[in-house]
């Protein structure tokens, strides 16, 4: 119960962070509605004579809202200052006539040709120095003051027109804000803003030289205007990792700043409408945590099946359980309001190969979102395009524009299920205590991701892969997980897992120490605390600042070349590693959990645990190939802490939400639900087939 009360506080506090939005408006996402489903529609691409028919058919599929406008700048402003919103207003009306709400978008992902030709300086410049051109999307440079001016104008006009429209429910800023595979802009505008950010961050160039380690290779600067964006295309040897880290930080801040600029305009001219942007699945260039105070709702885009093999023989038709689940757990804690802004409706067009999802999988993904406490799911897209670069992309209807596609039928089924589940909503339902007892904060920071990847030390290392080995283990244990950044309060979670937390400061070490001393169970892993926040090694023994915290020393680490594997023994079993292995030296009172089995350090510890105050700290210094050791050790920690973990297949996800247990099966074999005899099944059966779902109350 203590945890429950705390979670309620966090949700409220998180929502109150919205800049002028205040606490989340209860009308936006009524709790008893739980999840709502909608669809993308592009009126600008279809004859006006079909709009009413399409809206009526969208409603017939059960959809509760429509999403429009993110690529429609040309149609909103065909010539400079000539604003045309009647067509959009007509569609808002048509949606409203069907009882559907509307999400509108700012169109900044696709500047119109007149703007690009008049002001080519708004275009981004890629790493090779080439200016990108009109004819696609996300080619604009949001560091360009001219571009920001034009964006301000169109967004202002758009929101002035629709900001008080009662049918407009919320706003999406831009679309998957990024430059996709081109990553960053190296334009003069971006360079100027990067320099300014450095000026503000460091104050003097001496301080910057120190932080960037300018004494190495004579990389000293005399003033900020001498600094360029570090670019491996124009540098003969490796760039300074500190310059790279700062550039990645700046780019993420700049992106968040641009989102904030648009959010401010929306808030200024609208009333009672929420603001989001649709983030891509774990995109290293854009850090959502930097916008945690500026958006009301956190949404992301998900295309689980696009030719990746994933696990199991059906994995390529089902998607990745850990990726899907992790993103929900990352998006939700910011404000408590989260969802999928784009979800695949069938085959996509952009993978190397684009298989058909397993029948049932689309319905299952939606129900996974439900289980993960998402408040909305929106599908990309209603109609299959008849022209354009996404011509092979399925929609909810076939190319004839009216016949529901197989995916369309699965969306309709999911909506019917949700409508049925709403009837069983019980506002008094309380999270089961044994589930709550496993609640885990999964602590990440993009700084660590950037810095490790700038200096991986071994091609066998994957930062996200490392995170996922732990995350996946947690989900096999049926632990509810919040993926959070350290600016959030983790002190009340019974467990904290902080994987490969490479850049650390005294304050965080202090907070982690206090957390364990006060009864928390902390799990730290290899590559933690090697460096300070500038990415410099500590002038101490290797990672010494955490020796007291982990109850051990780390005299050295080893890396094995591709093709060579090492072995670790733990709990009477043998595990295989290859990428990163730290050799530990326990202090008195520290228990050894795993030992290396070969190489010149055979018999020496690879993982340790000890009591610290009223809690425990466990340090796992080795990164195994399949994450099995990590799973076994986490299991042990939770068990010893009295939080009896489950033992599910990693692709079988089970979570609790609003009184409902929800199981979704992304494994290639049927799985039995972990439910007592008294379970009351509302969706599916006790055995869940691949791509299947079960929802029950207990
Ligand atoms: C998304 C994008 C959409 C659409 C979709 C196609 O990444 O945001 O605009 O292109 O892919 O699958």
C-alpha cells in the first residue's frame, strides 16, 4: 500500500510538471475509459467527396479519434501568409459528427517548396557537408532562426484557428523529430547554436579546454568561435570523446528546445488541449527525458514487424517483446499519460523485407499497450496510399478505401475488447501486493549511452543490448518496471537496477548509498562509475568511487576477441560471456555470487552482493552473451528480498492494470497464464497461443 500511495503521488507530481498546463486535466483521459484507439487520416491526399464516407467508416471500425495534419504544411499555407484551414476544419467537423475526437499536428516535418526555395538556409547539412533538398521530410534545420520564425507563424495560425475547437483533443508536435539516418545537421546555424550552448555551459574557453581534455593532441581552443561540430568526415583520427559527448548533449537539448518552442505556442493559443510529440523507439539522438516538463502526454511510434528476426521461429511475425515493453515503461513514468501514437496496421514498406504480421499479432500489440497502462493507441494509417513512397504500406482498409484489411479487423476487435473491459472497470481495484513488491526503477541516462558508444572498447558491446538483458530478466520475473532518469525520485522503489551507469557524480553515489541504507535493493552492473560527468576517468583506482557502495574493488576488466568466449560459474551452472568482464575483489562481508571459470583469472569473482544498512547492493561485473546469468542473479536478489519472482518465458509478458491482468504472447509456442483457479477470463483462454492475449480478473 505504501508503494501504491507513492505511485499515485508520482503520477500527479509528474503531470503537474507541464509548463503552463498544470495538473493533467481529468477529462483528457478519463480513468474509466482506460485506453482509446484512433487512426491517422490524410484528407489532403483524398478527394473531398470521400471525406465524409471515410470518417463514417473509421467510426464504424470503432475508432474513437482521428489524427491529422502532420505533413500538410503546403495545404495549410500554399503561399506565404496565405493560410487555408477550411479543409481541415471541415474534417474536424466530419469527425465530430461521428462522435470522434481529433488530434491535430504541427506540420513542421515538411516545409513547403516556396519556403525552401526562398530560404535555402533552412535546410540541414549532412555530415559530408551536403545540403539536403526538398522532396522528402525532416530536411529542415530547427537550429535555423529563419526556420523557427516560419514554424512559429504557421503553428500560431493553426492553433489560433483550432485551439478552442472543442473537438480538438490534443496536439502532436512535428513527426518523429529527427533527421532519420542523417542524424545531425552540420549547418552554419547549428554550428552557431552549438557554440552558444558551449559558451553558456562553460563560460570561459579555458573551462571548456579542461572539460574537453584539450591538453591531449594540442586540441586547445582560444575562443568559442574556433569550435566546429566534431565530424568524423573531417577529422583524420578519433574526435575528442568529450567534444562528441557535448555535441550529443547539445543536439538533444536543441531538439527539446524546439519542441518547447512549439509547445509554448500551442499553450498560448489553446485551451484544455494536451500536447505531445511522437518519439521513435529508443532513438539515441533525441532524449525524451529532456522534455519531461514540457509535454503532457508521452507517445512513441512502433513498427514491431519489418523483417527483423527477433526470437523464436515466429519472432519475425510477432516483434520484440523486450523492445515493446521497455518503451511503454520508459514513456509512462514521465507524466503518467502515455501511448502509442503510431502502430503498424499490417505490412510496412520500409524494412529490408516486409513480412506479414502473424494473424492476431496486431490485436496483441494493442492489448500489450493496454497492459502497460497506455492511455491511447493510434494506428498509422487508415487508408493504404495509392501514391508516394509508402505505397506498399498497409492501412486499416484495402486500396479500394472501404474494405477493412485484416489489420483493420484486428483494430476493430481490440476496440470491441476495450469497450467490453470498460464495463468491468473498478475504480477501487488495488494493485496486488506481491506484484507491487517487485516494483523496480530502471535507471538510465543518455549521457551513459552516448559516452559508452563513443568509446565502446570492444565491438562486442551493445549498450542497449546490455540494458535489455536486465530489463528482459525483470519481465520474466513479472516485475512492474519504470524506466526513469536520475532526476526522478527512485528512493521509494523496492528495487533499483542501474545498468552500465558509466558517468556518475558524487551526488548520485550518495543517493544510491542512502537508498540501500534505507532498505532498498540496488543492482549495479559492469562499466558503472568509470568516469565523472565530463567523461574523464577518476584520478583514483579504477571506478574506486563506488568501492564502498558495492563492497568490492575492481582491479581490472577483460575483453575477449570475437570468437573467444569465457565462462562464469554461479548457482551450480555455467554461463558464457564475451564482451565485458570485470574481475572483482570482495571486501570482508561481501558474498561472491559468480566466479570466472577460465583465463588467468579463473576462480576470481565476477559478481558480488553485500548488505548495506537495511538494504543490499549487488554488483554484476560481467556481461553475458544471452543474459542468463543476469536473470539467475536478479532472481536470487528478489527472492532473498522476499519479493517472490515469477518465472515466465521472456517473450510472454504479464502485467496488471486497473484491476485486470493482461498476458500477451510474443513467444513462438503457447504459454499458460499464471492465474489461480478463481481467475475470471474476460479475453482469451488459459492457454495463450503465439500472438494471443488473455485478460482476466482475479
Ligand atoms: C513512421 C513515420 C510515419 C510513416 C511510418 C511508416 O516512422 O512516423 O510518418 O512514415 O513510419 O511506417
